[in-house]
C-alpha cells in the first residue's frame, strides 16, 4: 500500500516498515533556489513531490514583537546579525552579543529574556485546521547552548563552562524555562496533531567532542531529559540533531534522554561510522541522514552519489533509515548530484 510522507515517518517511529525508504532534505537557501529553478518547481511542495521527498511540515507560534524590546535590529534573544557573502552564498554572522559583558549572575538575570506571552499561538490552531495530514508535523524546538553562544560569543561561552559556570548555568536555566513553557503551549494547542519536536545541540566537531561528558551531564543533559519527557507526555516524538563526532554522548542520549531519531550522521567523523551506528543503535533509533555533504555531494559525480546512497542503504538494511544529506546541501553542490541522491533512494528496496 502506498503511504503518505507522514505515514512513513510515523511507521519508523513506531518500529514498523514503510513502503519505501523515506527521504528528507536540508539545504542552504542558495542551493534550494537553484534546485527549484532547474527543476521548474514554483513551490516547495512541488519540489518535494517532484523528487519524492518526505519533508516534514514545520509549524510554530508567531513572535509578536519586531525585535528585542531593548535592542533594535535584533532577534528575540537580542542578537544582531549581518549577512556576509562568501562567494557562492552568504551566512548571517553575529555582530551583536548582548551577554558579552556579563560578569555576574545578576547581570544575566537583569537581561530582558523572551517571554512565552510574546507569541501568538492561535496561528498553530489555524494551520492545523487547514492541514490535510499528508506531511508529518514538526512543532517545538530546544537547542540552548547554540543560543547561549550567540548571546555570549562562541569562545566566551565555552570558557564559561569552566571558569564562570554560574553565569552559564543561569543563562541556560532561563532558556530552558522559556522553551519549556512555549513548547508546552505548542503541544497543548496542537491537540495531538504535533508529531515531533526538534531537539539538539552540536556536541561534536569534525574530529572529536566539543564538550567533555562531565560538562554535558552537568549543563545540558538534565534539561534535555525534562524537555523530552514533556514532549512524550503529549505523544510527541523526539528528533535529535547533533553534528560531528558525538559518539561518547549517544548512551546518555538513548538511555537517559531517550531520543528516538538521530540526525545527521556525519559518518566521516571518528566514532560515527555507519557500520558501528547500525550495529549498536540500529535497533533503538531512527537514523536520519548519512549522505555526505562535505565531499560526495559537492565534489563527487552523480554516479558516486548514487553509489553512496546504495552503500548506506546496504549498511542500514536492518535499520529504520531516512535518506537525507548529513547537513545542509551547500551552494557549490551540483544539482545533478542531489537529483541522483533522491532518484537512487526512490529505487531502493524498503527494509523488511
């Protein structure tokens, strides 16, 4: 029986087979625009259907403010950004870090933190009333250290964990309280229609962990557990994102936080090899990603991309796998390579 994208995702979450290997898509805006133009797709939905991509639908409340009340031109965290061109595309780089000068916990507490009341949640109910149930619904998020690094400055944020732990702990607790209440309201108004939450933290770098296990367990693990417990209390599945070499954290994430899906499987990083992930976690997690976006997709050939898809499918043949790039497809990637990824995935024999 032909499944919808939502049915495929939910089948994997429930440990059941799908009618084919599901797919997903992450890309920079520059590449996304290029792909749509080449394929002649006037809408994102047309693109998803053209390439058989089981892309989730993302919903959330509307922020009612134009900027942080005290910092014009900023986001709700008070962070200002400037678009920087790097030749083939651009990224928004931080140019204003509102907690950079904080010296004490009182400085952290004096900051005007976002309030869940700053959002209009009625838009969620309206979106769901008009939803046809075709795509899986992703609502809610939680990735606090990423935000803390933006507010504090990357280098200082990591230093704080060792030399000013009270400042880091105070800020992370503020972020948790905000996200917990906002996510609770999202789930409540969703009335069972929210399928999953995106949680995460970039725990790994290209060659090793970005945190010690002790630091992770002190500053991040307890509140990740609480947020995942909140989601589960509403029947919401836990999608977890971490880049890089994050192997040392997987036992805690699986056994304590009880994540259900691991993304993006940067398998060229030490400890994240596809064979060992399949062996050790294939029966316990949905594995999401795994098609290399640093070498194969940008610099390989369509034949090499197709071979990597088939090879990954073979390694994950007993796993619940969603075929996707192992992070955002970059602007330098040839469109032909990405088309080859999805066309090859569409021809795979689904796992038994």
